[in-house]
C-alpha cells in the first residue's frame, strides 16, 4: 500500500510502484491518494480531482489498484490515517466472499518517513497489520539517521523493514506544479504520464489575471 497526496501524480510515483512491485514480489500495489492529511495542510486541489488523476495515471499498469478509501473518508470529514486504511482494505476479501484468501499487507514509505513511523497514529496496531518497505536513494541509505530509523523499527517494533534501493528521480510534485504554472506542455510531458497532462495543466496551469 502506497499512500501519497498525488498533488499531482508524476512519473516518479510510477517508478516507485514498479520498484516496490519487483523488489517485494507483490501481486498488487494499492495506491492510496490522501483525503484529509492528518499532519499537513490540505492541498489546493480537491481530493476527488487528485484521485481521478491517480486513476488515469496508473490505468495502464496491471499490478496497480487505486483506492478511494481515504478520499471517501475525507469527504465525510474524517482524517486519513493509514492504520484505518490498512484495516479496511484487509477486510475486503472476506466482504467479497473470499474468506480463505490469505492477504499480506506491505506498507510503502519513503526514507524520510521511516524515522517518523513510530509516531504515526496507532502505529502499534499498524506494525501488526503490515510489513514495511522503505524506498531509499543511495544518498539516503548512507546516512546515520536512516540506519537509526531502521534499527528502531527492528529492535523496538519487531519489524523487518525491506529497503528498496532506487536511483535518484529528479521529479517531485512541487516541480510538476512549478512547470504546470508556466503552461509548458512539452516540459510537463517529461514529468507526468501522458494521460494526465491536460488535467495537470487545467488544475495547476497559469491563471488569467483578473481585469
């Protein structure tokens, strides 16, 4: 399960999903766009619009499912805590009649989030529900802070975090928004899936100044 604001989705997100799918031998990667983020201000673009972009961005990847659970929760005024999302998604097979289907959840986080994981809402429960995969670039893996974060997860929480090595990807949602604001469609095509270029320009592109 890979939670993200998706504000907006970009090619870096797709690279993360592919890396995790291969490194962790996952059947499916569930992408979870955030609804009401519990630890940061809500973005300017609506959760429903970000969800729609995510669905389009990942539409051609067979091993990806985009979940609306946190967006739905946010539309009812509830914050998007990952522990609630994991619990809800793990209940789906039984609700669909697949009582004998064994499901193992893997929580995907960035290296910068690894140290903060123990402070997440109900992390004691979350640590029982899912194993943890940490996406890390070479410059992040070599830091003492990263080693300490992994040690805490192992020694204090009994987890066996999987480190998924990735090359540096010079794409971020902030960069995408900056390029979109210039209206440069060609530059944007190098940053986001082609299916959402028009959506990104419409939502983040240049605004006409008031008369």
